């Protein structure tokens, strides 16, 4: 991508009313634009990051036997009345249609996926299975908080369907490991803790995946012995660690980046979602659900990876792997060489942003590059070309090194 053609704008000054580092940096570096509180446009840079996150999540869900579908955002009131959530789901967007029709703008999809499954499940032979989607959700949050808590957001939700609690438990444990792999690939695995939360009326616990950050609105208590975490809501009734019985905890602020839940029959019974077992008896289908907010994950990555100059993207989610910076020169060789490096890297599949602008100083280019946070910076100048080299610098490091142009592709690969 030529930077002269890129649709973006950077802002040097920090926002006066910033609620989180991630929202501030993403907006100032030209990744997102706020339309109103809790609602954002993802600009080309941000959209590339979002797609990288989406691809990591999708691949892991497919490897966990998930099949991808896409369910409607617009949901009938009748389904929400069946589950009793039309009047008591506090962040539900309700809209009126023609006549006396009313609809919900999907904040979650149990009311859609359960009747959908009913059309396909007849016998124990149809189970187990798991289906997932990556889709926009809407929640009427009382107080939005930057990119970490929004009213419109992209989310992956997977639902699993089972013949027994034992089968659900087995898949649930599998998904716990899959989720940790997702967060590891996103670059936030070290900061993320499996956190016990209340399971409501149908299981002892649910689990949240909480990433420690000062921007977090949640309080978690991390066991100093085994690193199991407990959220604030159940800490009162859980004075010792359920995993190792230690009573020594460290309190941390955190943001929830994912959750998994054993739904049991809570959403199968209202829709009469049953199957015939081997002995011919009818039994309710046992369900589990597993969610990850993509835009929140994007914010969490920035919360975990930044410095005073801007974002430091992990390679796995970065909008580009390398950022070529051409320093202004009277010699045509600088522009010619920069262009050739750009073309050569693109040919071998390396995603590159090329700062080809002639009206910006070296200082301005470096400052924008640091703010954008691309993993590698490649500087082409008269000085480097005199040695048939370029300056190669990792965004996460202070030092740069001279690299022969012919060795550049191999090093980046």
C-alpha cells in the first residue's frame, strides 16, 4: 500500500477526554473513527487488523470442529418472550416495525440458534456439533468506554450441542485450551487469565478470560500460588482458591476478552429442542456457548503493546509486516530502490506500507511510523544505498541494523 494513497489521518496530541490508551492510540494513528459514543468506523488500517484477528479466531474455531454460519441481526420478539429475556435483558435494543411488530437487535444469539438447531436435530446421531458466526452485535450499554465497551461490535459466538453433560464438559475443556491458543496468537496470552465467574442457575461456574490492564473495568483476584483468577462478583463467597485452596490473592484491574458458558438446557427447553436417545426416550439437548469480542480484542492488544510513541503491533495482527520509509533525496536511486523493494516484497506475499510521500520530513515520517506500530521499519536513504543496504529496525526495539538489500526479503520471511 502506498502511504500517499492511504485513507487515514494522524493526530499528534492526546485526546483530552480519552478513556483508554487503546482508543486514544487507535484514533490518533488513523485506525478507527468515532461516529458517536460506543460506535466506531474501522478505517483501512483498523480494518486490516480486525480481519487478521478474525482469521486467527476463525481458524481456531474450525480446528475445534466449529462450522461457520451467519445468523440474522434482526430477531423476533416472540423468541425473546419464550426465554423470558424480552423484559429483563437490560442492554437489549428493541425496535418497532410496521403495525404492531417489534424486534430485537441481536446482542447475542441463543434465541436464534436454538430454534435453528431444532430443525436439524432429531436423534442422538445428530449430536454433538458446534456452529459459530462472526457478526455484528448491538447492546444498549449505559456507559460505553472507548473501543473496549461499545454499543455496536463484532463478535465471534460459537454454540455447541450435546447429548450429555459429560460430552459438554469434554468439549468445554477443549475450548478452554483453544481460547488460550487464540489469545497467545493475538499476542495477549501472557496477560490473560482464566477467571471463575458465577454460573447462574445452571452451572457452578462460568469462565471469563480476563486480560490485566489499567483500562479494565473489572476487578479480578489472581491466586499467587496457581494463578487461577476469580472475578469480584464471586470473591465474597470464594475466600480460598478453588484450584489449590490458597488464600493469597493479588487484585488486578482487567478487561474481559472472552467467555465460555455451560448453558445446559436453559435455551433448549423453551424451544423444545430435544433428541431421541438410543433407547428411544426424548431428552433435552445440552448446550454450551463461547464468545470473543473482536473489536474489544483489538483494543486489548493495544493496551498490552504500546509505548510513549504509539502502538507496537504483534506480527500476527499487524496491518502490515513492514513499513518502508523513503527519505527525501535529489538522487533518483533512493525512490527507484524504495519502489523496487516494495514491489519485490509484495511479490513474495509480505504485506508492506510504503511511505512514498515527498512533502513530509524524515521526523514526521518516523513519528507516524512509530504511532502506527508496524513490526519492521525499513529506511532507504542516500547513506544506506552507499553501502547497498537499508536500515532495518523492529518497532519493539531501540536499535537498528544495516541490512544488505539482497538479504532483506529472507530476514523478513
